[in-house]
C-alpha cells in the first residue's frame, strides 16, 4: 500500500458531506466561542531531496543490468522510478476559540505521512523493494480573521477569511528508508509558518465546514546526514521541508455558541427583516389611505352635485325670463304689424292701380321681423308666435271685409 487509503476515504467522505450540506440558505455565521475541529488536507511537499533516493535506485538498477550474462537476463532487469511529486494527505485536529466576533485562535496538531516505494527486478527475476517515508508532527498556532462583509461578501455574512500559522516541530518528525533513519531537531521557538484563504462552505446544527487553500513552509534539520539513509548521500547535516501547497477542509463542531440574537443580527438578515416590515407597513398605510379617501371622494361628489343642482334652476329661470321678454315684446310687433296692415288696406282701395298681390304684403313684416327672431336666445319662443300670426291674419281679413 503506497498511501494510507483510510485518509483518502475520510477526505472523500468529508468532501461529499460538504457538497450535500452546502446550501446558501443554510450557511450561517460561525458563532462558536469554543469549537473542536478535524482538518484533512491534500498537500504537495517541498521535498527536493527526493533526488538522492532516485539516484540510489538508478545506481542499483545499473548494477543489476551489468550483472546480466545473456540478453534474456538483460530483458528481465527492470525498475520503477520514484514519483517526481511528493503527494500526501495530512490530517490535523485541534481546539478553536473565538474571543471576539470574527477573530479565531486555534491550537492544533498535524500528522504528515508520505510513503514512497519502488520495485526493482534483477537478472534472476527476483524483486527488490526500496522505499523512504517522510513523517512530520508539527504543532501550530493559528489566527483566523473573517473578512468584514463591507469588503467581501456574497450573502451578507463574513464567509471569507484569512489565516496565518506558526509551527513547532515535535518528536516523530523524521525520515526513514530501506537503509536507515534520521530524526529532526525540535527547537523551542519553532521555525515554520503558513497562510491560507478560506471560505465557510456551510453550517448545519453546530457543524461548520471551512475550505482553505494555502501554503506552508516547515523547514527542519537533523544531526545526521543523508548518507545514513541513502547510499552515496551527502555527508552534511540533513535538511528538508515538510510544508508545501495545501488544500484543506476543516470540519468544526461548536461546544459553546454566542447568543442566538447575535447570530440573527447579520447584515443580510436585518436587511431582509427591515424590508419585510417596511413592505407590511406600506400595505397597511395604503389600505388606511384608501379607506380614508373613500369618504372624501363621496363628500366631494355630493358637494359638486349640490353646487350644480341649484345652478340649473337659475339657468332655467334666466331662459324663462328671456322667453317672457320675447313674449312681452310680441304685442308691440303685433301693433306695428296691424298698423302696416292698415296702411296696406288703404293702398288696396284703388284696385285698378294696385298691382301688388295681397299675399306679398306680409313679406315686409317678415323681413322686419327676421332680425328679432335671429336675436332670440332660444327656440321655444317660435311656437308661441304662431297664434300671433294667426291673429294677424284674422285682423287683416276683418280689415279687408270692413272696407267699402
């Protein structure tokens, strides 16, 4: 087994759980004052000294090949090469404390394990296994700061964060191979650092899942040399690094939370609540305004109707007065018409010289009467003048009959 399969399994399970529970509506603020966490990771170690082990394998392969006596034995000789990248799955655990909102302090311990092995075959088809293992036990102190929502936020929460770490190397940090083992020194002041950028993926019933990507450098050294663990290795004191690029998932469980009121007093929740209250208040105000406006409209309509109603009789009375004036003026016209008729009657006494037919005589009166009818304000006065015309005709007839 080249790599610990149980670490892969744990990482895949946590990633799957994070995807299942990653819901924007469920994401909340990390309100845990005291939390415990487990943090699996994927790491690419800065182990440049792998070249020493690869050179040793190449040297052994050349020896096996040189020992072959026939061509078939030469074809039997084979080798594998060490990976060019030291890829491993560190796992960490620890305690997190949040003394102030969005300020997290963590104390944790990591376990780094990278096992590399190859198989060589000699001319007699015998296999030879060569390996080396990098093991690290760094203790770290971490400070994490949640980025304020006014600088970076997707949902009104402080989901993004930055973290810095300081590492101490504990006993158990070592390299051992098929040829030997060397231990790392453990200075009290430490000697490694790291930083990362994180995001709160989801929160669910006290569980908080962070995703981080970052870099760490944890250089260590030993009192022994690489010549103790690899053939033809350098005789100087061994140095190596157990840090590198890391992608990690932190699953924390809160043991003591901040009050729930503070949890709900986030920017987005306050905004949503304010919007809901404002909308409700607006609706109530609108309904009240409508109910108040209804009587006002009725009053206005009643007042308008009351104002218009008296005005109509006045107009009607004025029209009747005008009609009465026309009626009063009619006797004068009748008298004038009678006088004109009398004059015509006198003219018609000479039947021999008068060539004007009697029927055309009232035409002059009609012409004189036309301007008066045009100035009449209303049409109803015309029917009232019909009896007067009939009276004129009767008077004219009686005048004619009274003549000699």
